[in-house]
C-alpha cells in the first residue's frame, strides 16, 4: 500500500513535467484551434463575440497520453518471501481498511488470513477505522428447502453481496432489525417466543433468555458501541390479547427487566420508534403519541395531531433524537402523495420537510390501495412495495431520491432492514 502511494505521487509530478514540455513543443508546430490565435486569413471576429472553446492541450493527443502517462516501471516483481515477513501489526492495520465484504475472499489466501477474524489485533484496528457506510440487508427463506438466505447491498460500493446464513435455527424466525453491526431476529419455536442476536460477518449467533411474558411482541434494538453493549425493547403488540408491560433486555446484565404498563390507549399502528432513551407509539385515543422514557420509567402523552388526510403513517427514528413521520395522504387515488414530517418536540407539532415527487410516487405505488413498507436509520428512509423489483431511498440530509434495484419485497417472506457491517460487533 505504501509502495502504491509513492508510485502515484512520482508519476503525477513526472506527468506534469511531460505535459509542460509537450505543450511548449506544440506551440511551434501544431495546428492552432483557438479563435484568438488564428493566423492571416481567418475571419475577423469582435473580441466581445468570441467564444471560448475548450480543447485538449496542444501537442498532447490521446495516443500520446496513453503512451507516456504510465509510470516508468509498471511490472514490479513481488517477492513472496518479503511479503510473508510483513509485521503482524502492519498487516492487521492494512486489512482493517479493506471493505468488510472483501475479507471473505481474502480469507482463502492462506491459513493466516483465514483466522484473521479471531485476531484481537485485527479487531482492535477495525474498531478504529471509519464505518464502511450504510447497507441494506435482505432476508428470506428458500421456498423449497426453507434455508435462510441473505443478501447485502452496499450503498458506498453500489453492489450486492451474498452472505451465508446457515448458522440460524430452522424454526420460524422474523427479521426485527439491525443496529451497530448486529442483527436481531424473533420467532416461535413451537409455542415459545424466542429472540436471537447474530453478527452476519462473524457467523456467530446467540439465543437470548426467555422474557417474563412469553408472548409475541414488537421489538426494537439499539447498540451502544462505546459501552460495547446493546438493549432490546419489547413493547405492546397491536393485536395482543391483553396489554403487557414493557420489557427491556440489557446485554451487560444478560436478563430482561419489567417496566411500567402503557396506559389504556387505542393504538393506530403496531409500528414503534426508539430514539434512545425514548420509545414512541402512535395512538388514536388519546390522539397523538405515547412516549415512554426508559430513564424515567414513566409514560407521557404528546398531543401532536396527525396531518390532515393521513391514510397510513410510519414512525422513523433519525439521528440526534430526530423523529420522523412518513405517510400517504389524500382521499382519492388521483390526489394521493407521500410526505415526510419531523416532530417539533417543543411545540408538539409535525412540520413537513418534503413531499415525494409525483413520478416516484406513481412508480412506487401503481394502485391507490397498494401496500407499502417504510423504515429508516441514520436519516435514511427506504420505501418498498409488493411485487416491485426496486426500492426508493431518500436521504434526509442530502435531500436526494434514488432507486435501488433488488431490495423490494418480491416474496411474502422477504424482509429488509438497514445494516452496518462490523467485525468488532460482539453478541455478548
């Protein structure tokens, strides 16, 4: 890597010197294409009407550039014995900067690299490098063999990668979400509701203790990288038979703790959003939001009235405790559109921040009653709909809409979530 940087710098300086020499040489014998520098016989044009024509440097054509812009020594013999003696710390630091999905290919080089994921030195360097960036994780089961399948789309690299998920149990599981490199699943093993955590990159999986109330719940997960821990919050289900208290799992304590029950309310959605340390749910009676503070242990009603003509809404957690509401509005199919609002915590009101352009809305939802899904992470919001071959991504910070092929819910069992690949994310 150091050698590559040195060659690049020297070739740039050498190319600039060559460029100067060739340009000076071309001034004497090459054809002048500039209107100002034309000789006798050219049409006289007023300086104010002259057009500036961008051309290549005179005397330097594409063939010359391709021939002379290469470094003087392109073929360098790499001695295996020298590279084999590369210090362990330097090797770990170099590999820590490699995109996580490329490590799988590099592990097949030798036994030393195959055991790199078990090396504490590599994990230490990996935890210090910047994050790879957001990804999209798609999970489904093969219709014939019922084998778990997983594909990850890297937004920085614009490419899909297949990750083996054979380490997961064979009972019915459902994708809950992801945070800090860990992925959470829940499901039923017979009549028992279970929760498990895994790291897809390290192929490790862990079953969590059983909750106090063995009933299917709405779950959300948050990872604290500084504390090297994670929490899972289990809230009421919209279709539950009876209201249940909130339960919170703390990885440091390795147990579930029972919190206060939510007051009698009429939930309008089973979706919830967790902006640490607050949990938000949509309610119709009383109208607005119910907020539960894990630090205070109390419920609080926020009288934030929903926008007019809201047909279906999703709560999305953003960075720095920002809370978004995403929903479809409009009474008639020809007047429908999609909007995004942000909660003003001081005034307890929803403030519109953007509207989905009509061309994207028509492409996403062809029918007025068509179902769609929406989820977000780190101020990124993804829209998917059934039988679509692509998803629509919106970047709140950059205010940019873009299509992503292959991440839609094409199968009934397909599930999607945002995912940050990290080797140092521990399930314990």
